[in-house]
C-alpha cells in the first residue's frame, strides 16, 4: 500500500517540534509524524536554497508534507543561541498550540583529536548537542506537566558507547567530543524520564545506525568497511514515531537502537510519503 498522510492518525491534534529538520533524519522524522496527523514545526538553520552547501531545506521538508495533505510550518533557528531556542517554542505555540512532542535531532559535529580540538568548537558542540535539548525540554515541560501528557525523543548515536580495548592500531578519527555529547544526552534523557514519569511524560532516546544522509556523506562515514551497516532512514523515523506515541508508563527511559527496537516491537517501518 502506498504511503500516505492520515489526518486522523494516532497523532491527530498533536503538535510536534523537530529540530535539525532541513534534511536527513530530521526531515524523515517530520514526515513520519505528519503522516500520523501531527501538526509539525520543523526547525533548522537551513530554510532556503543557499543557506547551506548541503542539499535539503526546511522549505523542502514542509512542502513535502503539505503536498501530501499534511500540516507543517518551518522556523529557521540557530539552536546555539538561547533567544533562538525560546523563539522556536514561542512560535510553535503561537502557530499550533502547546507542544506535545519534542524531537531533539539537531547537531553540529567536528571530528578532531582531543590534542587539537579548539575550545570554540568544543563549546559549540556542547551547546547544540547537549544544552539545546536540555533548554528546549525546559521550555516545553511546564505545559506538558500541566496537561500530564507529553513525549520527548532525543537522537543519539552509537558513539555514546564507551570504546573498549583492544584499540585499533590506526589513529582515532577524533570522535571523542562527539561521543561525550551523545553520552551526556543519553544520561540527561534517562534522568529526565525518571523526574517526569509521575506527570505522564515519556522521555526516550533513539540511536540510529549508520544512515546515508548528507551530513554523513560530508564526514565520509560510509566507506568499504562500513557500507554493509548502512540502515534505511525509515527505521529511525519509525522508531521515533513509536516512542513519540507510546504509553508513557510503559515506553520511557529507553535508549533504543532503531533496528533492534523495531524487531523487539515486531514492527516494520512505514514507507515515507
């Protein structure tokens, strides 16, 4: 059966904010949530052609949803800035109403060995990948707590898992800071899940496998050694949807690796419109 948007789906009437949504995983998540009837606010720094060297824009994401019968709006925002994060949530509420689902997917990443890592880039990565999800959660939680309903999904990576000996003889690729960010994001997620459990709010992590996105291509992460591990983007979008719509008393505090999670739930990912 062809993929389509169901305005009366499980997320009918729900307001979802998805960051890093101009391309790749964030775009796919925006589309998947819209397919179930959510009103989606897609955010990123790349609103239109020319804003980035990479393909994909917020305009493209929103047009993809709208032309298939869904509801979406984009908000251009630089999540390294406090005022921009506040404006994003304010705009979402003004446009559609209180936020029901927050998906923290935005990231900025540099692969540089620790001995050479500049302080400026370290702080930027921590701001976007760790503090921005923390702050955005602070901004949406009061309304969620008041309504005793809400879902927060943070996008992590296998890089958050501690490296174990024996270490490779070749020089490391410089992913230590990236791994730090993801480990911190995962610990934040499980801790927050325990704090808001009694309020009927779920907080979970989805850790994608290796996905062929423009960002992955820029960093050259798909090669002869890794190409067999590439995972369809639909797996991540489906895992996020399931965790953004599940029972908060049953599905919370999870660090879910997309493919094993869907296998556990006996689910196949839906095609995307």
